[in-house]
């Protein structure tokens, strides 16, 4: 949440920063601001999108080769010009941008007010820049040292960049709990919340670690720990490619990412499955094979779409590896007193690898001795660094706020884990393994077939676009698919939607059914097919409108449903990988038809780094 970009070097900073902010807008987009150092410290900020800031500054002087910018997702204080970053210090000499939350800001603010500081914004960030100013003036410290001392007083999460007009040849950056990447160029440095603003200038990056403070000058970089010990950062090469960050001819990133799923699922399986040999290989967790084989329980923690993937994982792991699984909302898990011990394996699932609630759940489980695996998409993000082992999803950058290809890649990894453990434990035999892996290997081709339904699903979207509510129903692993379909619809089209296990309908939701209630059923040919047919009849008897996802060639459901969307037949285990795709299209087209901002839905941000 919140995106930050900094630049110091020989280029004009404004274009580098604005371009970077556009790339980071998925992290927050309620206001944006930039500060430039060019003799003086100039600040431009505006509520709204980065493009609003660009319009505002169109005819203003934007020269300077040192600067920093911010795109905000509001936590403390409403989105408005005044609360936008960068924030100046009281004496106007310093400026700060910040991603995260300063938890003890109220105490710090009171102490600073007692010393005569006055504040113009409602943000926690402004408190921090005043604190740096106070320490710098009191102890006559250089900027980097004042930042370091100030951070020792701070409780919370942050990635910050600070500039001073009295020390104009540097940017000081620090992180704890919020991501920060430094790009190392020739006589220039970049700094950003992720590598997307950096990749077109350099492939050499340093992932700043928690409690590190970096001082960037055009010709050198010094990294210190918060305890003032010099650190030797390691430079890594980015595998990210520029075209991965562009829409590639699609109207929206979400649509591009839906279409990428045949490729992303294939990438996720590459080098991990050997159908002919009936073998799964997962290098990232192989050192924990014995632990997995002997696990008495697996606990999955995640949020949002990743939590839905976890529910699919529960079906798969219990069915094939025969290990009991519990799936927990990370945000709930951490605020109770969960029973977790060194005997447990905890799997944390997160596309971004930065979700604050998931990170906090991991820390709690770790304190209690559990072994933690991560299933993450963003390479080098925070979660893979705090887990014992893990498996990357390799879906490529997901920029649309609504998660699509990350979900199917997470489900693919969970499938691989289930089959890997099943193989190790012998809970499925070799012939079954060969057959299951052969079918899994075909999934990308079947996904292509689901993608070919785009235009047809758009026609159905036309009929549903004015609905106020929608119900999504499924059974077995079709239930998490229903939940995911409902989440997609509500987050991008603002239509109220609920996902339920189909059999639960009669325990309450059935009261909602009338001619205005579209009900989307996951009604593929699987073990609960007959039961789902009964549920469809119950809805039709009450004049509900039925849209059903069915298996190719289905005749029964077609007789009852208003619309059917066919998906190819496959092993029941892989149903979520296919059935999710028409639901992604459905919510996408409904949202577009309603004129919603699909890639940047209101109030949301891609990576939720606040608790
Ligand atoms: O990055 P994560 O997977 O940890 O994010 C979890 C949720 O915030 C995320 O899935 C969210 O629900 C998406 N907007 C859903 O489309």
C-alpha cells in the first residue's frame, strides 16, 4: 500500500518519478506527490491519480535531478492535497515520503507538540519528519544519522525516503516491514517499493532489508543497520522484463492477466512435474520432505483471494496427502491465541508477499515453533524472506488489483504440494500419479479453451450488469470457486455478491431468491453434480435466474439454467483451475459495462501492507 519512488543521478528526476508512480499506482491511488531538490526543495501534490498531479504541475518548473514521489492509499487522514505525501518538516528543510504505519505516532506527536511543533496534516508520516527534524536540530546530526536515531523511537512499519535542502546531494531511505528496492545504475540510483519503476533503467538491484538505512549519492551508496553497523548489500539481477509491466494491447491489466493463465500455469509447473515418471519435484521444500510426510496437521494462513486458494488446497491436501488442513484468515489467526506448535506446518499464501496480516500470522506461528512455508508470487518480497522454505508461483507481475492469474498459480502450487506429499507418503499409487500428472500437464491447453469463452461470457454479462445482488454457489472445491467469483464481482463492479456452499442455500440465502436474483452455480460433472442439480431446481422454483458453469456436453443443467457456460472435462481435482476463468471474465465484463475502473477499484490497493 502506497508506492514510493526516488531518483538521484544525471537524468531529470520528474519524468523518471512520474513514470515510476504510474507503475506503482496499483499500490494506492487516492493522491500523489513529488518533491524535487534543485537548489530549493519544491513540492507538488494533489488528491487523485498520478495523472491529476501531472495536469496540476503541467506548467510549473519541474527541473532537478534529485527527487522522490509517492502514490497514496490513505490510512491516517482522508485523501486530500493536505494529507498527500511528501510531507515537509516544520522548518521546511526536510521532506519525507512513507509507506506503512507509525503505530506510536500519537504519543510522538504529543511529545513534539509539547516542544512547539505544529502539524498541518492528519498523517502519522508528518510526525516522523518532525521527529527527524527535532533530533537533527537538538543533536546537530547529519541527515542519515538523524533518520537512524529517529527510527529507534518508532514502532510500526515503514519504507521511507527523506531529503534535506541543506544536504542536497543525497537521499536517505530506510525500511522495516514495508518493501524497498534500490536500483544501481551508472552514476545514478533509483529507489522504489518494487522493481517495476527501476527495470527499464537497470537490472541491478539491492533489496533493502528490515532495519537498514541507505544513503544514496550519485557516486556511492552506504547502508547501515539501525544499530549503526555498516552493511554489505548484495546486488542481484532482476529477471523482470519491461513488457511484463505493460498492457500489451489489452484494455486492462486484469484482462491481460486473465489471458495469461495458460502460460502462467505452465510456468508454475515447469521443471516441477514429470508425468511420464509420475514424479513431482519441489526444490523449494524438498529439505522438509520428512517433516511434511510426518505432519499431523497443516494450517494455511492467507487473505482474500489467496485465502480462497487455501480452501482449494484444503480439499487437495486432505484428499490426496491425507493430512488434516485448517485454513485461517491471517487477520483473525493473529488476534486470537491459536494452538500452534513445532509439530505444525503453516503454509502462508500471498501474491504480493507483503500482506501485513499474513506476515504477522507467520511471525506468530514462528514464535510458537511451527515450520513455515510460503507460496508467493513476487520474488524477493518480504514473506519468502521470513519463511523457512517455499514455492514461488512464477505467474509474473500481477498489476490488476483483482487477483486472477495469481489465484490459478497458487492453486497449481497447492496441487503440486498435495501430489508431492501423496507421492512421498504413498497415499496414491504410481499409476494414479502418472495419470493425475498427465491430466495436470494438459490443464494449460484446457485453460485456452476456457479463454475462448470470453465473447460468450460478455453476452451474459450484458444481461447481469444492472443486478444489485448475485449469489455464487458451489460444492466441494466448487465452493471456494464460488467465493472467488463473488469476491471478483464485488471488488470491481461494486455489485453485492455472496459465495455459499450450494447446500447451505436452504439454511438462509434461499430467502433472497426472486426473479431479480441471479444465481451463478458451479455445476460441473463431479461427485456433487446430482446434488447441485437439486439446488438449481430449488432456485428455478423460486424464479431465480440461473447461470451455470457446466462440463462440456452437459445436458441436464442446460434444461434448467437460463445460461450455461461450458468448460472442458477434467479430473475433479483440477476443476477450480478451469471453472474460475469464466467467473473472472464475467466480473470483468460486468465491471467494464458498468463503467467501473477495473484495474483500480475504489478503496482498494494491490498489496495490503497495513493491518
Ligand atoms: O498479496 P496477497 O495475496 O497476500 O493479497 C491478499 C488479498 O489482499 C488479495 O487477494 C485481495 O483480496 C485481492 N484484491 C482479490 O482480488
